C-alpha cells in the first residue's frame, strides 16, 4: 500500500512558484563521496563545493530546476553510511529522508563499490517507496572493467535504476526523465522488502498492526516496528521533533 | 581450523573472515555499518607511517581504523593470500 | 508529551513483545541487510581482474609509506607554495602598477572636478588604496594556491594526509579527521569551523574548532608570502632566494600545524578531558581531476571571493583608517595616538604600535591587516609615494625601522592571533556557547603573545641583532 504524505511539513510559502503546480521535492541521498553535490550542481546550475573525500558537504542545500515545464526543488544532503546516524551531519540527512517526506528520493551510489552502497539503498527502501537508484561514477566503473547489469539490479531492488557519470554530464537527462516519471506516477517503484530471520519477522508481525493503529501510514509501519525492536531512541526523538506541533520541526 | 585472533594482528596483504565484533555501543554500530558483520571478508592493506591506523579493504572500500577499534574485532585468518 | 505518546509506550513494550534484546536485534537487522546487499551485488556485478585497482595500491605505497609518507607531504606543500610565490610575483606587480596608475588618473580627475581635499583623501587615500592593496597583494597568491590545492583535493590526497597524521592526533587525544578540517582552514577558517561537523564526538569536534585558527587561512598566508618575499627577496629571479622564501612560509605553516598538535594535547588534558573516540576514515579511490576545468573554476571562484570581500570589508576598513588618520586631537591623529598607546606593549612582542593596531583593526578580516598597516604608515607623515611593491621594503625597513626580528614576530603573530570576526561568529553559531567562543579567541592570542615575547627577548638576550 502507498505511504501517504499525511504530514506535509514542507510549507508552501517558500515556493514562489511561477508554475501552476506545487514543485516536487527531490532529495539527493547516498554514501559520502558518491557525487551527490556534482549531480546537484549539474541539475540546478549551482556551485556547491565538491571534493574527492567523504564529508565535503555538511549542510543541507537546496536549489531548483525546471524540466518539461515542471518545477523541481532539489535538496543536496550530506553523505551518510546508514540511516542510523552517528554524527551531526549524518543526522541532517537521516532526518530529512525520514521525516520531511520528499516526493522522490534519489540515492546516488558509487558504481565501483555497489555492495557497500546497497546497504543504504536497502535501508532507504524501507522508509520510502518513491525511490530512484542513480548509479553514478559509471566512467570509473568502466575504467575498472566492471560490468553492471542494471536491468537485473532494477528488478531485484524493485526501483528504477539510472546510470550516470555526473562529471561528464552523462545520463543526466535520463535521470531528469526518471524523476519526472516517478513524480507523475508513470513509474511506481516497489522496493523489495528485506527478509529478516524468523524471530524478527514474528516480532514485526505483532508490532506492525499496532504501529499502524497509532500513526497510520505516515511512515512505513514495518520500518517503524523495526526501529522499535532495535530500541532506537534517536529515531523516536527525531520523530517527535519532526511533528508539526512540536514547534521547530523539519522545515524546508 | 585456524585459531581466532584480533584484526590488529592481521598483516598487510593478508585476508581474513570476520568472526565477531566485540566493541559495544556506538563504536559497534559504526563498525557494523561499515559492513563488518560476521562472515565478511577483510584484507589488511596498509599501515600508516607510524604503524597506526591501518587501512583495510572492506566490501570494496578502503577504510582506515585505529588499533583501539581493531583490537575489538575477532577474525579467522585465511591460509596464504 | 513524547513520554505519553503511544509510540513511546510501544517502544517500552516492544522488547517484551519481540522477546529480543535491542542490541541483538540491531545486529541481526544490519546483518540481514548486508547479506541482501551482498547477494544482489554478486548477481549484478561482474569484475574481471582490474589493473586500475593496482594503480591505486601503488600510489598508496608511496603516499602512505613509512619512508615516503611524510617527506611527500612536505614536498607537496613546499612545491605548491613555491609555485604560488613564483607565480604570484608577476601578476602582483602588474596589478600594483596598474592600480597605482589608475589612482593617479583618478586623482587628476578629482582635481579637474575641483573636488574638496577630504573627498580625495577619503575616497582615494582611504577606500581606493585599501582595496588596491588587497587586490594586488592578496589576490594573486590565493588565485594560484587554490587551483593547486583543489587539484590535490580532487585527486583524493586529503584523506591520505588525515591517515598519515592520525597517529599524532591520537596521541594528542584528538580525531584524525581534524586534519581534513585543517585543510579546509587553508581556504577559510570560518568554513572550516562548519566542516568540523564531520567529527562525531563533541569533545574532539570542539578541539578541532578551537585550534583551527592555527592554520593560516586565505587572508593570512598571502601576508606570510608578502613578508617572506619582502625580507628574503623571493621577487628576484634567483632560485636560491625564492626557495628560501618558500621554506620560510612553509616553516610558519608547519609551526601552525605543530601548535595545533600541542594545543590539542593541552586541551584534551585540561579543559576537554577525555579518551579518543573511534576513528573511521574512508580512503576514496584516486580520481584524475579535470585539470583545465578545476583551474578555471577555482581561479574564478577565488577572484570573485576576494573581490567581494575587498568591497565588503576592505573598502570600509580603508575609510575608517583614513578617518582615524585624519581626525586630530591636540595635534596628533587618533591613529597615531592609538598606535602610541599600544606601542609599549607591542615593543615587548618585537612589534610596534602600528602593527598591533593593524591586527586589531583587522579583526573583521585578516586580509586587511597588511593594507591597514601600509596605510597607517603612509598616513603617519610619510612623504614617499608608493609606486610599486618594491617600495614596501623601503617603507618598512628604512622609514619604520623594521629588522628581520620584526618580520619574524609579525609572521608569528599572523599565524597565532585571534580568529577573524566571521570565524568567531560561526563558532558561536555552531557551539552556541559564549565561553568556547571566548576560548577560541584567547587560546591563539595568548599563544601568539607568548611566542612573540619569547622570541623577541631570546634574540635580544643572545645579542643576535
Ligand atoms: N570520474 C568521475 N568523478 C566524479 C563523478 N561524479 C563526481 N565525481 C567526483 O567525485 C568527487 C566527489 O563528488 P561530490 O559531488 O563532492 O560527492 P558528494 O556525494 O557530494 O560527497 P559528500 O558531500 O562528501 O557526501 C568529486 O571530486 C567529483 O569531481 C563522475 O561521474 N565521474
Ligand atoms: Mg556533497
């Protein structure tokens, strides 16, 4: 079932839109140093700093672009290895992905190091359905003679996969088109759920309905159940501070 | 079967299988997030000029770890390379 | 509210419901995800043996090696500085001649318009000159240093620096990623304070933030370069003197790095006691940077940056300096009385009142310290007209009695004094604690005063001068 954007904390007054429709919010997530800021710059024409080391971006930045007459707000996030944040800048990324309900999340991964990057992709797939995988650094992958079957990858993950080499501008049009398709529901990603060992699955089966009762489909109940089982205090804290009535909240 | 040892004793160039991460708390979570779950293949690559930290190849990425942390990772070294 | 929320009570119950210990459950979750990732990756990626990876290893064999690791770092630093010093020299003097030529034309123009003397003074001697000095002295070194530095950054060398230096940081009770924040500090200390967020432990992050000022930023190392060239003569074409000037600047940067270690050690034993936290650093693969694009872009970026700062900070600073120099009370200008007031203290530090005053007026931005000093000297009754950079030596040495000791103390204090206003503001915003902002001010200032006074008295005591 679809995850409904019940809480839209993204206030509209920030978008002095000249288009009729509300702009779609696109989050750029991914491991550190996979080229998120490079893609962000390429799409928005802005000049975020990039550099070949993990941790170059520490703050959230946003920019916009127009594609096919529709306006998109692109959000560049700090790199993170997992949705269990360890540091302030990773928390920025996690909170935005989990509690700001972007219309589409593009996970940028390093094609030369897929296995390690898939960890985050799978985790984000538990939080949101509106997910696109961007296989960046394809030029490096080719240089290293890697052959990646992206069709198979797309089927296994249940989400669209776009190959890019952002620094050379390769594949960016395809990326814009795919984002557009997902925003306009021409493509519906269905992330393949991860199977856990039987004891965990049993616990999920018990907790999931209770979570659904409390908070509906605002967040994927299966994922929330997992957070509860893992005793993740920081998730609970961030969740409460993201509620609209908690004052500050996650604003865009 | 080989005896277990800790990761800090793995010589550069050698491979091993991760058996257990003994660290607790936040360090444990960080190490797990790097993919250091039991059964992972790990290779020691480089020691820094003064012997610590050491760089390891873990799931295709090169990660530097300090001895304090590698002491808490138990591994089973591979025969040869 | 959050305590009574049903979700909180569900969290409390969840352990009973699942019968799993949270820590065990977390392990199990992470493990399942990684196994899935591994399975998918194995199915979708084929990797026939790769030569490129071996190239990476071979580069690391040099850059991380026991023998070559540190020498290569020093050589790279020296090389970058050397290219900067040689390369900045010509554009600097071109810009200077051009801007002074323009100044004359502007002066003539004002005379033609019959403008009042204060108009000429305020706009030409104040605003225009300080902007001109910033552009001619500060801009060229930055516009050359940064592209080179960015090339190293894009190639993937910076994390290797952090890897090599981590041992010292651990000994100092700090975090290896502090090396990365120091690298950012070369660009701008304020930006570096924000980049300290990459350090997870609050204690180590604070250490990195408090000591970042020992890395000479953007606005300070051109000052170092200008001083070194002035005293050692890097502007002559002789290789030996250029190299000497380069080594001098490299020496001061190295001193800053050593002081960073010393003060980190001191902080983690006193105000910020604690054990080093875990250190995890990814060493990304080397990537060949797109040289042309990097150079064009960072030269442009730096130029725009410096020009913007020149207008925002240097122009008002020049105006204020001129006003201070031309407001007389009892026959002496405010500027001179301020300098005279500072002089007794400054002379203990091997400086003079004007120099210390320039540092104080330079609080908003470090790149205006030298321009303010020049303007203060010139306005202090000097009859000479500066027409080229070479005349600076005349101004400092002949007219104001600088010795090599003054030069050294000036450079020392350039490396260690209070952070600029923007940096302090950023620190306050990041830490939200006035106490630490104050410490960030105090720490380098006291270090600088201590160093200058010791060097000054040591030299005098040993009759080296
Ligand atoms: N060869 C190649 N290099 C790329 C490509 N995309 C990005 N890069 C380079 O990879 C490095 C990292 O890029 P960034 O955009 O800074 O990466 P990021 O994901 O924003 O990194 P963090 O902000 O640290 O999370 C930069 O040096 C880029 O120039 C690509 O498609 N091909
Ligand atoms: Mg980035």
